[in-house]
């Protein structure tokens, strides 16, 4: 009997931790540890303006109990678009739609706690399709594999300014903050990569130089958006030319700089061991959770498909869990975990009608068909 009481008490402590608020050095606290990951959905208009479909998809997650609701990657330059139907932040014309979205995300589930509203800022770099942007893509260095040309030093400086200007638009629209997409082989990640970045100016060579664009953007956002505005950074530890030791060093610089509130590690599988031979005996989540982070919060993403996975991630030292597939399949997954700590997302494949019931438009459902085994034929 005593052991049963102990197990029950332990579970209650673990579950309460999932629903404790998460505070930040800047901006409002999350009411719980659940974050909607930034997910490509191809639902907005061709000019980058917000559609009713994307508004519905995102606000449905805020109402479903996510403590932080993040948009898809939103491009900061027209030539930085990475996919059709992408949300834009490169024009003042986008601000009215962004304002509507920020307002309605912040309402949250109506309990008065609200959801923290964040835009992920993005530039696809050499991954911008030429047929989509109407010109050759750009990259830190010439890239024959994609046909991308190298940015001039002046263009890199303009890119940094355009990231900052996009953040100002998001702040003016009422968002609580932004996340800089430095992962998955997109522009900031391309600058960090010694494989793609072969520049000989101040933005290439040493890791400090390759990280200069990211750090300059952070400095600019903090200076112009103020102390109440949240800044996050998404990083990949491996693939796309990323090296674990270098990403750990960048992680430390972000913490020491005191201007970033969240580091969002996209791990593909939180509990997988690293591919890097020097770290192959370690789980990826442990490689980063062990690092000193002061007031910076650690978010993790990667195969978190149910309550037990989420609890494991928090127990391993993460502050926040970023959910993708589970959030697509269940707009109210945080509430489901609150009701049943052992709940897992529904089995795949699912029908198109099931996805429509969860707030996905036909365009989004069409995109999900490109994920193997996700949508039933």
C-alpha cells in the first residue's frame, strides 16, 4: 500500500511539473510547458498575408491549451520564401493579418492564462525554389548544387536589418516575441556551416564570424524591440553541416549574451544517440540539457508522441516540449495529457477527414500527404 501511495504521489509531482508556468527573462510566462512547434502548412496567401485557414489552424491550438503557439517559418525577405503559401513578415502590408493572429492566439483557451504568441522568422537561403521566388536563390557562398549565388557583404548587412525589421513588425502587431530559425539548413544555419559558408569577410571563417549574422540580428532585435519582447533561437545539432561541439559553443554564447530567452533544439529524436563519434555514447537531449543556461529556457523537439515521452524529456532537463505530429493530430493535446498522463497520439495513417476535423485545410492536408504513411489513401 505504501509503495502504491508513493508511486501515485510521484506521478502527481511529475504531472504538475508539466503544467507549471515557465517564466522568461523577457516577455510573459507560458502557463504550461507545451509549445506548438513551427510547422510548415502552406495555408497563407501567395503574397505572404495571413489566410483565414492559417488563422484557424493556429488559434485552434491556442484554444486547445498550448502554452506557447508559434507560427510556421515566416520569411523576412521576398526572395527568402521556402514554400508555397508561406506566411510573410517582409512587408508592412502583413501587419494587419499578424495583428489579428497575435490578438487571437493571446486569448488562449479562454481561461485567462492565454497562450504566448511567437512568430518564427526565416529565410530559406539556397533552399528557396527559383520557380517560386522568380530569381536565383542566395547563399553565404556560391553553391553549384542549388544554383545559389553568394551574398555580398552589403547584402548580408541588409539581411540582418530585414530580420530585425520583421521582428519590429511582429512586435507592432502584438506578438510577444520571435524565434530565429537557425536550423534545418536554412539561411542562418547556412552561415553557421563551415561546409556552405566559405566567405572571407567578417561573416566567414571562424565560428565567431559564421555566427556573426545570428548574433547581430539578436542584438538588433533586443535594441529595437525592447526588454518586454521575447527572443528565441532554433538550432540543429547535426546534419546540414552542423557540428555538435560548435553548436554547444554557440549555445553558450547565446546564454552568456543575456539577450535570448529560449533555445529551441530540433533533435529529430530527443532520445536518440548522437551520430557524431565523439558524442555517440550520449543522448542528444543530454548533450544540451547538461549545459549551463542561466535564465534561458531549453525547448526540445523530436518524436515526442505522448505523455510518457513528454515526461521523459522534462525529467531529462528540458524546460519546454515542442510538439509537431501530436499537435497536428490533436489540437488539444495538452488537455489530453492533463486528463491522462499516459495518452499517446492517434495511430497513423489517419484520414483526410480526421485532419480536417483538427483544423487543417485541404491545402495543409495535401502537404501532409508528402509525409510517408501520414495520410490514408
